[in-house]
RNA sequence: GGGCAGGUGGCGGAAUUGGUAGACGCGCUGGGUUUAGAACCCAGUGCUGACAAGGCGUGAGGGUUCGAAUCCCUCCCUGCCCACCA
C-alpha cells in the first residue's frame, strides 16, 4: 500500500496556513537575515506549470533549511497582474480583468498551497491594487520631477486590418498574431524614461554581482558601450559639416566614402542639383518601407552629389545615403572604410566604390582577402606608415585634436525606455495635460490615479488608449490653473510594477479603518536597511535583460533619492533551467506536451513531485521531463514511511559506529548540498542512506534527526512522521542537526592500487601509513604480483592515504 | 557572424586543487509473491569476451602526464542569447 499522502498533505497544509511568518520575523529581528525571493508570477488563466514548481520548491527548500539554521527569513509571494494576457482574455470573454485576475490569483494560491510552500502570506502583494500602484505612480512622478521623463514620437505596431495597436508580443515575424496581415508602424507621442543616463552605472556595477556570467554578459551587450571618436567632416562648397562616429580612427586613410542614415537631418540640405529629386524619392521610399514593417537591410543607397573633405589629406570624399546606417545610433553617419569593415565592404562592392587597404596584419604583408578587421600595422597612410594600430590611433587623434576636428566620444546601444502603452490594463500615468500649463503632474495628495471601471477595453482604431473614451475620467481640473484639462490616458508598461515589488514585500503593513483591515505600504528605511539586498533571487532566464535591467535602474534611481541605502537590489541571481516536455521540446499548449502539476500531486502527492523536480538534475540545467521517473522519489518516500512504522518499536538508544559514521556524513553532505543549491545530490545521498538502513536499525533519536534532513524536501511527510513519534512541535521551529567530526574522520581508508595508472586492486589500510610500509603490503598481494610478473618496476607514485601507482 | 553554456550507459544524471568512471533514480532482464494485474521483494544491468582472465570505453583526433571525463591544441555537434552598433 502507498502511504496516505493525500490525508497527510491536507492536514499539514491546513495547520501551516495558520503559521504567521511575520511574527516569526519580528521575533528574530536582531538575528541574521536571509531574503529569499522568487520572480513573482503573472497569474494567467493557465495555472502553475512545472517550471514554476521547480522555481518555488527550490526556494522553499532554502527557506525551510535556513529557518532551521536559525536565520530570519523573508520569503514572500505576490502577483504581477497588470498586462496584456489578462486584457486579451477580457476582450475575448467580455469580462473585466478586475474580476477575473483575482480569480486567477485564488487558483494560483490554491496550487501553491497544495505544494506545501512556506510563503509569508501577510506580505502578499498585487501590482494591480491601488495601495500598490500608488507608489508606482509616485516613483514615476519623482522621475518626472528629476527630468528623467520626456515625451517623444516613437513607433508602435499597428495592424491595419484589425485597426488596432499591438504590443511587440503580438507581432510575429512582422505579422499580426490574430489575423496574419503585415503590421505597420505608426508614430505616436510617447513617454520615455532616460535609462540611458544610468548606462555607465548599470554596466559598472555588474562587476560586483554574484550573478551567472552569461546573464551579466547579456546585460553588457544590451547596454553595448562603445568608446571611440567623433570626427568632423567639412562638406565642400558648404558651411555644413558631418559628425561621424568611429572606433577605428587608425583606418582614416582608408576612407573612400561617407554614408548617412536616410533619416539624417542634413541630407536635403546638402543634396546637389540633379541628385536632389532622386534623394528625396529614396528617402520617401525608405520611410514607407519602414512603416510597413517589411524592411530588410539590403545595402541599398544613393549618392547625394555632395563631397566632404578628408580632415587630413583634404581629398574629396563622396557622401552617400544608405539603409545600413542606423539613424538612432551614434551620429547617424559613418566613415566608409571598405577594406576594414565588412559592411562598408559590401556596400562599396555593390556601388563600385574604391577600396584602399591601410592596415596589414604583419609588416610588408598585403592581405588578398579583404575586409581585414583585425589589428596590425599601417600602410598607405603617409607619415603614419608602419606604426602599430594602437600607436597610430593616438597620434592621429592628437593631430586632429590640434585642428579642433575631433573629440573622444562614448555611445551606448541601450535606448531610452518607452514607458507608455495604449492599453487599458495598466497603471495610469499620473499626468494631466492642460491647454494653458502644458503637462502637469498629478499632486501627491491625489494619488493614486485609479484605473476606472470600463465596459470597453478594446484598443482603439487610432492606436490611442481605450481610456480616452471615458469622458468622466479624462476630464479633470488642472492642478495649477483649475481650468478644465485632460488626464494622460496612456498606461505604464507591464515592467513598471515589477521594478520595485521586492521592496513592497518589506514595506507592506496593514491599517485599520472602520473595523476593516486594509493593506498599506509605508516607506520605512529601517526595514529596508535590515532586509536588503535580496540575498538570493530565483527565476527564469527569460528576464535576463528587460526585467532585471529595468529593476536595477529603478533601484538606482531610488538610491539616488536616498530612499534605499544600497545601489544594487539583487546580490545573487539563479536561473532555474527550462523543463522540456517528454519529447525534448519546449512545453507548449500547441505541442500538447504540457505536464500539469495538479495531476501529479493527485497521483503521487506534493512531496513526491517536489523531490522529483529537484532530483531531475542541477537546478540551473535544462532538463527533460520523464513521467515514469517520478516513481523513484515516490518509492523513496514510501520506504521512509514504512521504515518509520518499524522504527517506532525500536528500543535501541545507541547506534552502531557504522550507522553513526554514515549518518554524520549524510548531515554534512545534505547541508553543504543545500547551501550550494545541489538538491539532486542531496536527495540521492538520502536515498543511499535509506537503502543502507534497510537491513539495519537506527535509534529513534537519529531517525528523527534524519527526518529533519528530509523536512525541507518533503515537509508534509516529515512533519507527519515527526508527530507520529509523539513530537508536538512544528519542524519549522526545530534546529537543524549538527554533524560530529569524530565520525567523519575515518581511521581506515581505501587505498587504490594502480599498475601503470590502471586500477588493479584496492586495500583497506590504516591512515597515515608511510610509503615503505605500504609498498611492502601491496607487493605481497597476489593480484599485484600477477600484474607485475617479471617486469621491472621503474618507480612508485605514492599519494598518502589515497593511492599507489606502480610504474613498470 | 559574435558571445555564453554544454556533449558521460537505453534515459535523467554522479564524479574536477588530474587519482576507483557510471553514485542515485528511471527503464530493462531473470526470479519470488499474486487467480491475473498493479504494488512489493531478491538478483543482474557500460560495451566486448564464454559464466572467466582480460580488452575497450566520457562527441572525434592529437598532446602533456606515472595517471586525463577533468589540463592544452585542432575539429565536429547541440542549446541559449545577441546580431547592420560604425
């Protein structure tokens, strides 16, 4: 028979619900803290999946382990509930997200409860509730105050057939996800946040974080710092000049053309005579293509008819326009050096522009295959010939600087954050547009600007927010002049609420009004100082750049306001690996390979599911699901249950040395493995221990100590066994067992005997024997003699207490 | 094209200051138990020999070493991320 997991799990989940972890915190407030954070889920209609389970169980093991180790643990959960899926679902079902988001949350909570996770529900937060987004809006206004918010035209995706604005997620390969037509780009005035002002700090502070190297690298690439030079090129027969950005100043004598982005503001001013009309046509064509989402860079371009003069030689350089030059990076203009840049090369070949090689990898060696993008020595560069690229760069810089034609410049790939969405289900942007006063922030006393209830959430025909149609909400008195004005109707992006939720958990409290209790967030720097930083943050790698970069930026802004005391929020980051379906493909509805955790809990119990997911492999690795493999953990727990029954009759008080040795080693191993997040090997060593015990007996005391080790992994079963031995306490409040080194240091060791590096024999010997004694012992052995026979022994390799190798 | 991670039995995976390769689990094979099945228990299970002794084995090839899954070189493959960034 199976152990009655259903009964046991229900029973303890009920009891744990009453566990108040907030009281727990205050009791220990002087002790050492650990803040264990999960990336909070988006409560979609689909419920938890096995990936969530992996994430949450891992952090739950840590939380339970460290609580037993005496740490004060903050381990909260909440809901990132604004955003597109809820809204799309609402549109489909004609239901208000305000109604069904709470339903989804209830469902998630039930599932989380059924897994036996030890969250502190007093600290639960929900980004869509006014007490929460009060602060999201407040922080936005602080940014506004500090000049970090500005309005600028920016593109949105628009489907001309559905006549609606689309989020990036809804555009798949340039086509509308719903109707399959090509989407267009529409330009709308949108709010931006100057995250670029923090680029250098975001880059610099990565170095001090205990994060996976690949995630840090992704952020570095995303920020994309590039140090180089801005050079002025005078345009011939004109008083204009073009600024060009380059990181390869030493190739300056290889310039054979200059290329501008089709959106460069100077183009129409410099285009000459007959060329003018062609240029104009080219630009119009480009813009059209751009707006149709169909652009692919094909290195087309057109000559403007104008020439620039080379800043050193004064030679004439033709000025071109090309689609491969980006308008929104650096100066929007490049110096074309086809011999040493693959894109310039491609362009020059296409339009038969001259190619001059000016760098050679070794002196006197001409490369046949251009472009050559490496370093080396200069050629064809007049006074600078034969100089190393590094040296030439500096000399050329000094020369041009003396002529005032150059300056050092740094550019980042990072773009400012487009912060407005033309959508209903988000935090309203707390700004008011007044005819007289312009854009006026909503006064702090009027926060939060609550999201109104509306019947129609559909995106509008114009690409504007659906809130625009709600007259009573839009019309508002200007806080400055008291004339009628209008609210900003765009809402914040999904990322906004998740930028500071880890602070909200710390700050959440309750207030009482008319005998009712309301959640509230009160800024308390002492609390923040105590709990920050997040010590370990676990979640999926899909948030490597966006969420994790936005949140870091947001935190740094709060740091600048002196609202938090440390510059980085997340000390250690761990990405759990993706769990693939049994077919080795990513789990998805359309593939039909999704595994539902509820079914498994029903069949095998939450404890088995917990252990199985942790036992599958290392937390961070991608793993394939194997439904039959859950039987292993299930059998393991059944064995423990049966062994416990048997053990209750055991009257033994003292354990054999053999058992003590084995058990003390286990304590050490499980503790270390948990701390290193190696849950799979912690579990396998517990399995080994239970197998080892099967024909032995162990004292009740140490069996219960073993149950403590099991507790973080299988809390329900462990707690039930604990109680069945007459213990009344919650294991949560028990102390993690310590190991005794006396039982870990062995007197005897197994010596490996190798012949020519191959294991041929082994021998149990006392520790610390010297080489001569060991040599005698092993040479006397039959097996060893057999392998040596009459061959001559060249030498011995002896490693104390480990191995001896006979070289023959 | 660039960056990062990785490649170990039929499968998931263990083992790294270079020192017993394949722990633990799944699956499979044989046996027990059972009316039968499920569940459970016992034995076996990298490949190749014959049940032995032995030989071969960590993507491929080479190197360093008494000794390499682990270090170095060349190559192949897989996954993830980025990709006109001047």
